[in-house]
C-alpha cells in the first residue's frame, strides 16, 4: 500500500513506516467494526508523560459509550486484547462508568476506569494495576502513577 503521509519515525511498530495507509485502514476498521484503535509511542513530554497513548475511536457513535484510553506502554496485541474485551462487553449491553473497577479484563487483577480528556473529548482512561494489584494513585509509583497525570483536569 502506498501512503502519502508516510511517517519518518522508523519504529518497527509504526504502521505508517511499514507502508500502511493509516487513514484507509482506520476507515476500513470503522466500517467493519464500528470503531478502531491506534497508539502513539514517542519520547515522554508534557502531553504524553509516559511516552505512550493508545485509544479507541468510534465507540460514542456505535454504542453511545465513551472511548477508552490507555497510557501504559504495552505490546500492541495486549492493548488490542484489552480494548476488545471491553468493547465486547459493551456490545453485550454492559456500560462502564468513571471510577469503576472492572474485573476479568486482565489476569488476576482489576483495572480501574477514570475520566480523562483526549483531543477535547471525554474518554475513560484505563488504569492498570502494579505488580501487587494496586490501583489507587497514592499507592502507585513511576509510570503506574503517571496514569493519573492530566486526568484530574476534568
């Protein structure tokens, strides 16, 4: 596939660098599933404090449900599995709310959903637990604590 907007980051996980027409792929996924996701991986900076942001698009239109955001760097397949698990539950009629803990998304531990803003839209940020299963901001350190960064601006 050709891509007029080819990226120049040269990261192996970058679809644009691999020649994928990202806009066409997003449109195809939205037509097929009603939503899609993508991730941004870069050097940490104020608007990207962990250097990672994966998020969905299309859930408000398809399911009248906020999109999801994940800011802990994980392999693309793991991110996709988390998003699909949540979306399949929404498709089955479940609704998720801010500050809700959710089980059966990752092994052994709950995740937490908190309100956040992404590109001027309200989303539910997925808070992943540390190795001890802790989810609360005051119990987390490093990138796990950074999951709460900028979420309080709502």
